[in-house]
């Protein structure tokens, strides 16, 4: 497709990714879903007490330029050693993608999406190359898709490549 | 049910749910001191629910019963060791800490505010039917025990027009019948 030698085919210079790997096709929606579900089951087994009770969301993001997966959970930002990526959280001179004030009743950075995307960005990913799936992990809704909240809509809609779980309607 | 709370914010629905819990505790166990539990409960209306749910879950029976001994990791900064033991003693004999069992009424009711904080965490409120179900489940326990429902009009001030349906923060302690016994 991108053989420029004959002059018949223009070179593919409008790639949205800065990756040298010419963007791999992503896993299917079903594969993303089973990946995050399996991860969430393993996570839940490791937890007990308050942590297990409070675990309600899991997210997987796939970087199509590297083929890597990153997983996140709600309140992941409270884990020891968490490094806030300035693209999301901003720094002393620049705002981040996340809103400055929470648009709902939960603190900025609380979401599973933020945890997963933060890991991806800290690993050098470009947010435009990310595919995302978010699920409930409570007992009665385990595995069901979870539409993104107001804060994540603000930060990620129009930026991540695909969100299989859906965005807030009308936003 | 849906009509009563349709225009009430999530924060207002939380307040009403806490009022239901208090009505239950005050009626069924009037000689027990619920002050600590209620102080933590009413922080919900003026706190973010990511942090509040972590604090409150510490005192729900099905959680605290999992800890045989005080855990610094999970309880430091929330309950002292003495408070931890006092809460366990408070629940002793009146609940087995069985999750999602309406038969274990104390644990079931005390879970309702936690469920309200969790139900839309990380997502959107939508039509709110899940939150109405939580309220209905709490009210059913009160009805089953012949306990009068709280006055829902006391939370109408917290409008679903505020803060994307979540409602503005407010100090809800004035609504407490346990912390303000003279208003009972």
C-alpha cells in the first residue's frame, strides 16, 4: 500500500501515530472485553476487606502502535508509587486533559480509565492510539460495560481512538 | 417512587437514604450509641464519594467483621484501635455481616448509603433507576418493621439541576435524628 518506488502509490505519510510500527490493527471488541474481565477476576481474588468491597470498575487500554495492554481500576491513583502523568494531570505551567474541578462527586483521577491511560502514557504511549474497554466489577454487574463518567468524557472523548464501552450521551 | 426523587440530586438521594438508615437504627436499637456511625454517614453529603466510601466501608459489618484484629493499613486515620473494637462490639449480636441479605437487616441497611455512593461511580447517572431501587429497598425494610418513612420533602432542596445531577455539597448533619436527638 505504501510502496513509493514506482510512483504509482503515494507513501503513507499521514499516519496519526508517531510509532515506527505502522499501527497494528487492534484486538476485537470481544477480545478486549475478555482481557479486562480476566484481569479483573484475578485482581479481585487478590483483594480482601475494604479494597475488595470498593473495587467496582476495571479498564483496559490497548496501544495499537506497540500492541501493549494496560489495566486500571477505580481509585488506582491511591496505589503506592503512582506517578501522575502531566498530560492527564497537568503541571505547574500547563493544564492537563482532566478537568481542573471534578464534574461529579468523585475526585479527579479516581476512574479506572485514568489509571489505565496514565500507565500507558507513562510508558510513552500516544493517547490517539489507544483503544479502551471499561467494565463493572461488582458482584451483581460483573463484566457489564460501563459508560464513561463526566470527567472521563471531558478528558478522553475525541482523543482515545476507540471506546467500546461508550461515552456519556449528549456530551 | 421515581417521581418523588426524580428532581432530587444524587446528594439529596444519599441524604434520604441515610435518613432511612437512622430511622431503622433509632427504632430498632434505641439503647445503642450510633453517634460514631452517624457522624461518618453524614460526612457523605459534604465529601467526595471516592474517599467517603472508603472511610464508611470501614464500619459496615460485612467489612469490619473480616478483620479479626485492628489493621493499621486499612484503619489508621479512620478509626482508633479502641473505636474499631467499639464498632465491632456495637454490631455484636445484632448482625452476622452477611452481604446482600435482606434477612440480615442491620448489615443490609448499613450497606444502602455505600451502594448509593458506588452505583454511579465512574459512570453517569442516566435515568437514575438504580438509585431509586436502593431507596426503595431501604424503605421496604422500614415498612416491614412498621417504621415511619422519613420526610422526603426535607431533601427536595438538593436539586438534580445542580452539578450535573450530583447536587452541591451541603452539611447534612442537621437532618440527623440521632445526632440531633431533640428533633426526633
